[in-house]
């Protein structure tokens, strides 16, 4: 179902209208002031990405940063763990802490 974004020309507030496939055309009435003087705006859209797409992005060397920096590797490992739904555990955190202390 599409979402349409509007900006009221009277009160200048933005609002979003959810339109069903079989629904009547949206009226564009401002929920804040009730005005029918609104302008439909171009809005951003999102796309769903699978775990493989996200992991490919995380593996991009240009995005990684400095692999010798423990804080960079901690951030990267936590992001990978989040995508995989895994907690890397306290042992891994201790390992990264000791690596940072050696720097």
C-alpha cells in the first residue's frame, strides 16, 4: 500500500496518508488544520535487503575502515553479529579490550 506525503499550504505541517489498493483517492486534507490546500511531495522509498546483501556491504573493504584499529574492528564485529543475530560474547569483548590496551 502506498504512502503519500503532503505539506499543508496553510499551516505548513507535513503529513502522510496511507492509501489502500482498493481505497478511494485520498483527499489530502490536513489532519492538523483541516485545510484541503496541500501539496503532494516526492518522498523517499525504502527497499528490503536480505542478510546476504547486508553482509556483502559489511565485507566491503572501503566501508570497513582501518582493520588494525581495535575500535573499528569492534564496531564491525558488532554490526556483523547484529545482522547474524549472534552475540559475540564477553570473551570476544575481552579480546578486543586487550588488543586496544596493547596499542
